[in-house]
């Protein structure tokens, strides 16, 4: 049972990682400006090969680089420093557009049909 759960989790991680288009934009240093975090595209991570846009320590990146973070659904949903071309962001926008297109339009506010 536990082995099956581990295989399922591993397959889920592999599908998530497969969304990455290898643009390398998440591998630039982030700075806080005002109340937001922005990517500084003049300062790539030390482990980013800017010619290939690939991380040179990808398999061990989370242990090797303290600034590196695994991109999660929360990042795809809420961070502004990921570009629109990011595979994770595109996947979210596709799903959000599909949900909005299939949702019925609300015509009244809940509870407004009550008689006073």
C-alpha cells in the first residue's frame, strides 16, 4: 500500500515537472520592491547555464542552492514574477479559463429571494 502511494506521488511529481518549458526565468534572483517580489533578470542563479537555460545542478538544486524553491501550484496561482509563458502558469490559466467558461452565470445574490 505504501509503495503504491509513493509511486503515485512520484508519478504526480513527474507530471508536474513535465509542465516546465525550461525557460529559466524562475532561476533568476528575486528582489523585494515595495510590497512585491520581482525577478531581477540581470542576476541569474550561479547554477543556471544561461546559454541552455538549464540548471547545472537540477536534480540536487534544493539541497545545493538555498535560494532555489520547487515551483508549486501556489506559485503558479499567485506569484507575479513567473512569466506568462511559464508552463506552470499556462496550465493554471487554461484551467481557470475552462472553469469560468463552464460555470453558469449567477443571476441573484444568495438570500435575496427571501420574502421580507
